């Protein structure tokens, strides 16, 4: 698991590789084709954890475009409402 969590990949998330090793060991426990003991397993607490961090704030220019009345007028009423709800709740205020 140390190799899986520290190997260089294009992704920051080691979970897919760890899941592949876990599935390999589960298959091995059923078939025995690797020659490992059936008790060779990976527990959930041994899987690497990934810290995705906090979301980034929206830049002032982007936020201004998001809530610009001219841009909102191009949307349907439903999409306009959704955009405004997201702008003032999910995104919070623009970057300061």
C-alpha cells in the first residue's frame, strides 16, 4: 500500500490503484492463484486518504460575468434561477 500511495501518477488520487490491489487480493483469496495466504487482505483503514482541500473561490471577474444581467437574460427562467442560487449560495461571495 505504501507503493500505491507514493507512486508517481498523473492523478493525485491513489484510490483507484489501491482498489485494484484490494480486488486482486480478494480474487487471490478465492482462487489461490498468487500463492498468498487467503488471509492476505487490505483493511479499509490501510487505504490511503486523499485530502482534496477546500474549494477555490471564484475570481471577481468570473463572478461578475456569472451574475451579469445580460448573460442571465440568455438563460431560461429555470436556468437563470439556478445560476443565481448557485452564485449566492454554493459559490458564496466572490474572491476578496
